[in-house]
């Protein structure tokens, strides 16, 4: 896994970020709206799989996700 697996969309001004509980600096991040809603149909198959995995292991492998504003988006 890379430091950040980010799936970006030019229109996405926010990211839903899942930080690793065990590896500082590692995270999975996905484009979302200002409420943290991720549009699953806009994700690639790999990104969708990573997103569903991250949601499933919150509290065991990843922290509760946070909505982060992307500057310059």
C-alpha cells in the first residue's frame, strides 16, 4: 500500500480520508462531498474495493474517517 491511495476527481473539493491506526502517514482517501458522501459509481473498481475495505475495518486498521478540504481543487 502506498502512503496515500487517493482517487481524485477534478470536481472533488473534499476527500474522505481514512488514516491508518498503525502506520503513521498511511491513509486511503476518496473524493466526496462536504458531508463525506462518496459517489461509488464514480470510483474505479480498485478504488471502490479499497473504500469498502476501509469502511469495514474502521477501528481495527483505520481510524474513523474525516472529511478534508482539498485546496486548489
